[in-house]
C-alpha cells in the first residue's frame, strides 16, 4: 500500500521544522500526527505552510499532469527522487527558481547555473544549489557549511542497532575535496529514532535502510527508493560541481 503523501511529507518536514528552519510553528503537531501514521486535512494544511518545498511540489505535479501536489508520487519525487523529476523541463525549473529567489542574489546566473548542468526539482538541488553553503565552501569556509549540508540533505543509512529512541546507522557523509562536493567513506553515527514515544517511522528493523534528515530517521527505504535517493543525490551533486558559479542565495526554507 502506498504511503499517504501528506504523511510522507510530514515525516521529512518535521526535523527542520522542529529546529525553526522552515514551515509553520507546529512541530509538536507534525510529530504527533506523523507518529499516528495517518494523513488527513490537518497535515495537508500544515504542508502548504512550507513555502520552500511547496512550490517544488506544485511544479512536479503540474509537469506530470497530477492534480494534487501532495500525491505520494510527487512527495516522493521531491524528497527521495523518482521519474517524475525528469519530466520537469529545465526552463520551468529555472523560471520557478528565478521568480522565487532571483531577487535575493547579486548575479542570477550563479543561481541558475546548476539547472543548465542537469539539476532537477529535488530537495538535493535546493540544498546544494540554492542555499549559500557550496559557495561558502568554494570561498574557503569548510566546517560549518559542510556540517549544514550534511544534516540538511536527505541521506540514507543502514540500521546497525536500535535502542530506545536512538539508532546506530552506517552512512556515507559528504566530503569537500577543495574543488568538489562528494560522498565520503561509510561511517557509523547515532540518529534519533523517536522522542517520548513518538516516532516518524515505526517500521525500522536492524538491517533496514532508512532516510535521514537533520539527525532523524524519517522513513524506511525500499530497494527502489534507496537506489533513487542515491542516484538523484549524485546527479544533483554532479550538477552543482559542474556549474561554473557557486549559488550564494541568502534563503533558508
């Protein structure tokens, strides 16, 4: 059975919302409703308050003739990646990005360059290509930008152990070579599996692969979703690495 799109959106949107980075002031409600495992009109209304992500959902849905931006296929495309992304024309993405963020950068070409090199309306593009952190890496600042990029992107990890509200997972962190942003060697880390009995996903078992966002385990990944997330992440990294300009937009959404 396909996961409800609003519920899937909430699972990934909660971790940054809890930190105050995006969306309405409703992190407690998001966590409770995500833990309950159902969608419904309340979650759908909350999703519209995420003004950074919502236009991407609308863009993906429109390009695929899907009437609902919270259709599970659309939500999956944005957070993890699937074939719906490839049906969004580069010009449509460029127009959307320029309209939303073009006034906030000095040189609009710097913002749009990754799109010309193959970027798609995936969360990875928003993290790597719209936020200012890759530009800061290229300017010589490494520690803070790399840490934020690592936590903000949707990552994948294999569950090694589960204990209470924590899980130990093996994942591949980002590394900065001095000229390129790429995936490093696998390492173990501790992530949040729940809080006070509330879990974004209750499906995890040792050996599972899961999606990670801002230190939380958000969702168990099927083999197809794991391949998609890894593949589309690499595509967004490649596009940003090829782009001749950093993209120093001063936006966080």
